[in-house]
C-alpha cells in the first residue's frame, strides 16, 4: 500500500468520503486521489514523491503558479504582524482600490472569505434593493452551496427549480427559476411569466462548472437588455473568470457591464477570499449604511489582502496576459491538432487560460484521466470541470503534456 493509499484510508475514517470537498474524492473517475505534499510553479508533488504538471491550479486561483516567491515573502511578513484583527486595515483599502480600478463596474465592494459568501451576499443585495424574491440561474452554473443556489432544472425547458441537495427546503428552491445556459428565449419567457417578481439573473459569464462553456454570441448582451427592461439586476459570478479570461474578467472581454459582480480565488493569491460589489446606489444599501445585513470576522484579513495585492501587482505588469494567452494557445492548439490528426470525436473548448477536453463518454474520460495521472499530468477528476494554464507553465511543460496526450489519446 502506497503512502497516498494509507492517507486516504485514514481520511475515510474522519471526513465524509475522505475529503473536505466532494470532487476531491474522485467519485467521477474512481481510484485513490493523490495527497499533495507541496507545490511550486506549475508542478505538484504527492505524498509518495511523484511529480505532476498541474492543470487544476487550486481550481483557478494559482494564475501565477504555486508558491510565487513575491507572494510567499509578502505573506510571511504580514503573518509576523498577526493573522486576523476583526478590525479595519489599510491593506483592505489598497486591495479594494486595485480591484475597483480593474473592475470599474464595482463602484463599491466588500470583501468576504469565499466565493459562496460573495454570491450569497450579492443575491441578498439584489433582493433587498428590488424588493423582489425570485431569481434566475442557469443549468450547469455553480454559484456555491447556499441553499437557494443549489438548484437544478427539471426535465427540458426552463422551470421552477428543484433542490439538487438533500437539506435544501423545497420552498427555498421555488424562488429560484432555472433556464438552459445560452438560451435567451427561455430567460425572456421566465420574465414574461413572472412579471415584476424577479430580483436578478446570476450567471457564470463563461461557465467553468460544467466544463469550459463560452457564451453564445449575443447571450450576455441579451441578459443585460432583459434585466434592464424588467427592472432586475444582472449579477456576473466571476469567481472563476475574474482576472482569468482577461485582466478585467469576462465583463471586459465581452464588454458587458453587470450591476453586481462576484470575485474570488485569484484576488487572494490562493488564500481564502471573495468579494462582491457593484453600483454605488446598490452597495450603499448594505449595513451599516443600509438595511441589507452581511458580516464576517475574517473578511479582509491581512494575509489574504497581502497575497491579493502582490498577485494583482504582478498581473498588472506589461505583457502578462499576452504571455498567459500565448501559453494557453500553445496547449489548446496542440490538443486540437492531436484530435484532428487522430480523427477523434472529442471536443476542446477554451476561453483564455480556461479549457476543457470533452469526450463522448465518461468511461473513455476515466481511462484517459488515470493514464495521464500515471504519466504525471494532473487534470481535474471530471470532464465537467474546467482546467487552467498558469503563468508558470513553460514551453517544456506544455510540450511534454502534448507528447503524453498524443501517446494516450
């Protein structure tokens, strides 16, 4: 029995499924998940000492690569001054100003500790500001595990949501309407059927939680127009896409201005953090100025703020996104060439440094995943999760990945 297997066996006695987040259990692909001991740049090492080229990147935030020296040094210095104060710090303001400069739609914002907190809070603001209770979300879009967002559609057309988790009251789910992603007609129909009742539409502008799925031409603008027409708010969940598909996220890439934006992951340099914000008139309704309550002891903690500042400083350097997109294209174009050469019926979808290789059935993906893992390529353990390229991925790592893929596809 390997050390990884021993660790997993022990963890099964402590945690549900042996993990602290479901996808880590490898339920979709089977087998024993590697227990990661350390990471540096574009690579991981597991408890048995095996080396991997990492395309998960802690599910997106490791855009600089793991353990970036400047971020590590800054966090170490900040840690010597204390981990958390539950009080205002200059660091919060510094990072907040940086975020607002990059995301001008976020006229005011608030830091929280996770993407779930960000989306939950943004929806609360939308409901409080509009006085309406219903919201629209989309099949396949994940916005964290708040009760009213853990909802999936019924069979086929847009419908009232049904809870997709035990423990979510059906009455909560009834206020969540679900439409197919990229189907603007279904959204318009929901607005017509629920006139003056919909507080907001929340969407991943580029979906990452059913694999990488780009918006269809005109879809995001259609959402913007419908929300404006019907007095609802448009919320972009850019927890994954913010700073990833472009420096200013999907709203910069597609030139769409949402009313509220949710961020996470990257703005903490990999530490637990999130943020939500938007129009000043909306955010001024949040306590203590207004009656919409939201709070958090660890919100804006100095370690996450420091990591975020150092991360965003590096992302602001000239040529950074050109380099990131160039390396991403080197990988994705290489995969597409392999698929074309071998005449494989698979599909590669990507936006910026997000990508997913979709296969025609899960059995093929499972075999591909484990073979790649055995050969040191660390991919998401589901073909319905996006993978990521980081600034630490060099030509040699990408080219080695393509050699492995050509051999095993």
